[in-house]
């Protein structure tokens, strides 16, 4: 899922997302949209789909991760989280109930439960209390979800989130609790927050072994192309990450044969296309030299091309993974691709 935090995937139009990148679903963020433009505006527009002019699906992150990142200006209690806006310093409060109400107003197809994203590293005692509170908040989220109705004429799904930091017993308890709700899909949060990659894989492997295999399993905030392939192998179905857009704006490009720092001098007079073996997932090929020139000149077009390239690559990668799964060739293909994608060109 391309990340459109404030209702916009930076530098890419909705038409390009749909037609060129072939995205089917994008992610918005409850925290940011709550602050700006505000719920009144989005409600008056008829929901987030109409407000941003997007005909595909939308998932909204509940804001739990953003509240977690505001560690210096927030206070978490059993009731919820009190925090100050990063825009104007005004005092705000999120609870499981009002986050459900907020996401009803935003109108995404998939709503996320309100959770506490446990930091890494965390003491076992803190991680345990945090996970248990997230589970209690989850019960309140589902209660409010069931008490309310969609506002815009289509059904919404609520995905719960497995927390528990890097502790196997906590992850097991959380995954079993989440599974008991019989939700349309389930998420794994609190990973890719600084823990070693192998620990992330260990936790994902444990949790996917517990979550229902016939429901989508969503790993939040991950990751590199290699991370994505390795986690698909462990049973993950959905991903979101700012990496293709943020790295693209800063001149980091992902290709089938490895990754490129387009700012390096070696590309100054390289007139070969960004993707050497053909434009299989982008309609137009620009040369490395031209893109380097644009990025160095801080031309907006450079950020746009790099972002669109990376998003199209990520979409191609997951589409190829799905094809190889259906063909029964995924393990062999994944092993080869992990080696290729790990190379710095």
C-alpha cells in the first residue's frame, strides 16, 4: 500500500497511482487527517475517498504509531492517549472509542484498532503491560465498532493489531487474543522499530503461525524489497512503508538488479535507463544521467519520477510474488531475487 499520510502520496497524482503504478489500495493516517484538514471538512466532502478523488480502497492507520512517536508531548493512560498537536501545540485526546468514531467519519474501507506501539528496546515488564492494555483497548474498539454504522453507504472492516515487542510469549498471547475476534483481517505492529531484522522475522513467523491463514495478515511499516519477500515467505499478505516514496525523493532507487544512489557521480553521464532490462513496470524510461541532474537541481520532476519509479517497482514486486506463489515457483524465485535486490549498483 502506498502511504498517503495526509490524503496524498507525496508527488504522485491519484491518476498516476491508479493507471501507472496500478495501486489498488492506499494508506491514510487518522492522526494527521484529524489535525488537518479536520473531520468537519472530510465529513462535508462525503468521506476521504471523495475528498481526495480516489476510487480504490483506503486503509487508515489509527494514529497509535504517531502517538508513540510523540513521546515528549504525550501521556498514555488506560483511558487513552493525551497529546499535543505537532502543528500548533493544542491538546488532543485519542481513546479507542473516539478513534473508531473518527475512522467512521474518514470512511476508509479498512479501519485499524487503536493500540500502543511498544518502543524498542523495552523492558519485558513494560512490553507486557503495554500489550495487555492494547488488548483491553481492542475490546473497546470492537464494542464501539459494533455500536456504530458506516456513514457513506459501504461496509468497513476493522483490523486488530498484535503487539508484544520482541518477546515470544507476549506475541503468542496477543496473536491468540486478536484471532479470537474473527476479524476480516489482522495486523502485526511494533516491528521495524529498530529491532534486528532476524528478530523481526522470528516474531512474524511465530505470529503468522497463530493468526488465521484464510484472513489477510498485514505487517505494518515494512519495509525494504528484501524484507517484503522474506515476510511473504512467512505468510504476510499486506504491507505499507514510506521507503519507496521517502527514499525516492532523496535519490534512492530500487530496481530488479539492486538499488541505486542516483546522486553518486558515477551516474552523471550514464545514459542507460533506470531499469536496465526493459520497462516492464513503468511506461516511460528516463536515463540515470537525466534523473541525477533533476535530483541535484532540486527539480520537482526528479522527486516525482523517482517516487513513481519506486512505487511501480514495489507494486511489480508484490504482483510477481503473487504470480510465483500461484505457479508454485515462489521459493526458488524469492531466493534468486533476494540476492539481486541486496546489491548496491
